[in-house]
């Protein structure tokens, strides 16, 4: 008979979602040796391998995928139990797990979160940054309660609601060859030096994938932590920046930069909320979705 506890199930979920035992152990706040021992114990108890290990990390076997589905169901039920019981002790009401793309995370969520959390002091919100394609899978698999992604992405059977409208543009210093254009293509932008977010960011990974599709490298001269910093370096003539239009328009009020639209269809960033079942979310999470839609 297979033996496990909630720590085992939570650890296994973290390992699969992180893609490695090392990172999964860190997420679970366990030493690597302890995490490895727990995973081996699960496999020995089941009598089958749960993970395929390689130099690139760890991925679930068919048995591991089956365990992951049950683990998420059990852990979600435990979280709901804790949420309901905490109300009797005046403790934390609950947690909302959100995955968002770079645009939503940097431009729209901070203000929305501030107002919601002020009105719901017992709720915490855990946010991770991912590309829009990754977000669909994470929400569908139950790894997140809510996703915020580009409206151009196929969300399959997930429930969706409009969130915000924005688009990516080029921030170019006054006098740059592209600064006077009415619009430019991404291919034209790739002929010049760029400044952007760090390579681990969802938007940089997305742009690198788009550049690879047309066989062009991204000449990133500097990698930064935020879109405002990208605009400042664009103003300093270090390179072109690709940023949300809302950021560029705000930065242009204090910097000498031109805001040039991108002609590529993917540059339109109408943002969408996606989730599995709104009615199945706890009341405080439903209130969060309603707040974002307002």
C-alpha cells in the first residue's frame, strides 16, 4: 500500500512544476537530500518511477502525472479546509494563486492588487510570471487559480473574461533611424541594438522565440528589471526598447523618446483572465476576479 503525507504531495507538486528536484526542494523549503529521500520513498512505496531524471531536470512519468493530478486535488481540498476553519480563529482567510504575463504583472496588477488587498486583509496573493502559452497549461492543470494572458492565445476549454487592453511598441530615442516612422515591424527592429528585461522574464523569452521564427538574433545590449528602466536606457541611446504602450506613453512625458507602434499582429496585447471554473473558486477568489473585471 502506498504511503505518503501532505509534505510528500506538496513536494512532488513543486518538483514537477519547477522542473527539477533542486528547485522543487527550494520551493518546498526542504534540503535537497531530504527532498530526494522523500521522492525515492514515494517511488519505492508505489513500486514505479514517478520522475524521469536527466541533466536538464526532472519530468513526470505516466505514473507521476497520475499522482500529480491526485496531489493537486488533495492539496486544493486541504487549502479550502484551512480557509474555512481559519475564519473561526480570525486567521488568514486564504490564498489566491495567479500566473501572469510580463505586461499584466508590471502594468496592471500592482494597482489592482493594492485596492483588493486593502479591502481583504486576510487574503494573500501568490503571483508567478510566465509566458501566455505556459499560463494556459498551468491553469488547466490546476497549478494556478487564475491566469492573465494575451487574448490571442488559445485558452481551449477555460473560462475567460476581458481584462485590459494594451499593445507593445518600440521606445526609440529622438534622432534614432526608427524614431520618425509611423510604424515598424519586429524584423526591422531586430536590425538594431536592443535593451530589454532579463532573459528569464516571460516577455524576453517570448520575443526571443519570435526572433527565432524569422531567423534573426536579438542583440540585447543590456538586460534590466523593469520597463521604466528600459525606456530610460532607450532615451540614453543604448538601444531600442520593446515595451507596453502604456509604459512608453507615460515615460515619454519625461524622456526624449518616440513611441513607434509595431505592425506585427502579436503586438496587440488585449489581456484576458482565464480560469477553470469561476463557481468552484472560494468566495474571496471570486471577489478578486470580480475586482479585476470591474
